[in-house]
């Protein structure tokens, strides 16, 4: 009998940043970013997502980002870059290292 090996899809780290002008859209965007990542600053999140989860995130958040008034930036960063993040003041929150972001 053959055994099937299941691999977890690889995750990629993204910095997600936004500038949303309308308060109603802002609340929805913030809520969705909290669903998929960890807040680092009010409008900056770090998310570890598979390609499928990233596409789901984009599909969910797109209706809330006005194309001419708002901006949403999803910047992939490699693990080496992530480990070299420098901060002044409060430290970068790496608390999700041992946990899963998407539940």
C-alpha cells in the first residue's frame, strides 16, 4: 500500500501597508489585515501567507480599497531581510514565529 506524503504549502512573509481615506473602508481594511497578519504599527502588518491565502486576502480586501483615493501595498520580504529588520523604539513583533497566522 502506497503512502501519501502531504507537504504544507510554503509560506511567504509580506509587509502589508495601507492608507485608506474613508473611515468606513479603513475599518474594514484594518479588520481584514488583523485577520491575516500581525499589526506592527497601526497601518503596517506582517503576514506569513501561502500563495492561496495571499490571493484570498487580495480578493477579500479589494472591494474596500478605492483605486483613486486609497493605497494598499503588499511587499514580499525574504527571511534574511526579515531577520535584519532594524527598529528604534518598540521592537518588531516576531511573536507569530511558533504559531499559525491564518486559522
